[in-house]
């Protein structure tokens, strides 16, 4: 009887030890690498607040995040700095219609991933997200050598520098000028424009909807942890009672 009690208390002790181990809140296991978030990448650069606002107001950021997740082509984004926006001639943005402001942002995005080296060998002009949506080519031309690559719209030419991210499926490069499409300022699209791509090839952007930022869900895990803890205590209690009777 004494030995039975002893072994029971030893067992209980062991159970309690294992319980205390199991109930110790451990750091959550790191999940799979989070999805790519263009806004977070740009926030790291901390000088892209205007561009971020345009991207999020028009849900283009969602479109980018979805597309880099689902398409095999990936994407390339040219992010003008806040300085680039403030250096625009006064009234430039205000003279654009709402639709043109969205188009301006789409013009800064290529529906394909390019590292800097591959931009040197592309065949110009390169399609943007805006190409095929409207009259005009809305392409970008890339020139340069070695690690110096320039992007040209026909009216704006600037060096591409400082990759914020250069890893498939998303490349993000800083540009110090806003890439204004020549097509916005031409009475007619150039007659010598290359033929539009086949319809099937064109991934037209969905019509942008106005949106408000949704606050992040801030629910805590501690309540669930407590429930798990009580469940374990109860289970061990029942188990010990089973040993006694
Ligand atoms: C992306 O990052 C921004 C800024 O960090 C955050 O506000 C937003 O909720 C994130 N979006 C997603 C889909 O995680
Ligand atoms: C990414 O794509 C997969 C499969 O298409 C989907 O299940 C998942 O929810 C997507 N993730 C995000 C963050 O969009
Ligand atoms: C872009 O390059 C193409 C092919 O070289 C050329 O025909 C076109 O004029 C260029 N456009 C601009 C805006 O530089
Ligand atoms: C690249 O852009 C910079 C800045 O706009 C300019 O000074 C330079 O001449 C351009 N280089 C080429 C090869 O077009």
C-alpha cells in the first residue's frame, strides 16, 4: 500500500512536471515566410509616402500583392520618392484626371520581374501595367551599361538606383523622378506605335475602387492559451483520480 502511494505520488509529480513544461507559453513557431507586402517594403524605405498613398487609395497595392503571389511572371515596381513628387512642376498632379492619376501609378509597374541586369537586355519599349488599356503604347525604354540603367518615358529620363528589393517574384527600384507618360501630353498617340499585343496577353487591371484602410485585427491569443491550460489541468486531475479509485 505504501509503495503504491509512493509510486502514485511519483507519477503525479512526473505528470505535474510534464504539465508545467507543456503549459509554459513558448514563443509562437515562426510560420512560413509571410506574403510579400509592397506597402511594407516601401515603408522600410521611409521616403515613399506619396507613392504608398496612391497605391493603397486605389487598391493597386492589393493587386501587386496578389499578382506576385499567384503569377509566375512576377512584377517590377519603380517607386518615385517623395522628393520626386514634390519636384514635379506645380499643378502637374492636379491637372490629371482621377483616372489618369491611377494610370500614372500603373505606368510605374511592369507585369514581369526584371533584375537590373535583365533590364539592360530587354527589347524596348517594355510593357507596363497600363499598356493595352488605352490608346498609346505606355511602354518604358531601358538603356545603359554595367550597373547603370536608365529608364525613359520619352519626356522623363532617369537613373534606376537603389533596389529596395531585387528577388523573384518582385523587384522594387527607387526612382528620383516621377515617370510621366509621354502619351498624357501628346495630342495623338504616335503613328509608328508598335502593334498592340494580342488581347489574351493583356492583363488589364481591375477597375480600381475607392477604399479606406481597414484597421488590423488586434485580437489576442492569451484567452485561448488559458483555455488550453485549464484543459490540461482538468485532464491530469481526472487521470490522477482514475489512479486512486
Ligand atoms: C502590408 O503592410 C502594411 C504596412 O506595414 C500594413 O498596414 C498592411 O496591413 C499589410 N497588408 C497585408 C495584406 O498584410
Ligand atoms: C497566395 O496564393 C495561394 C494560392 O493561389 C492562396 O491560397 C493564398 O491565400 C494566397 N495568399 C495571399 C496572401 O494572397
Ligand atoms: C523606345 O525604344 C523604341 C525602340 O528602340 C523606340 O522606337 C522608341 O522611340 C523609344 N521610345 C522612347 C520614348 O524613347
Ligand atoms: C541617365 O539619366 C541621368 C539622369 O537623368 C542622365 O544624366 C544620364 O545622361 C542618363 N544616361 C543615359 C545613358 O541616358
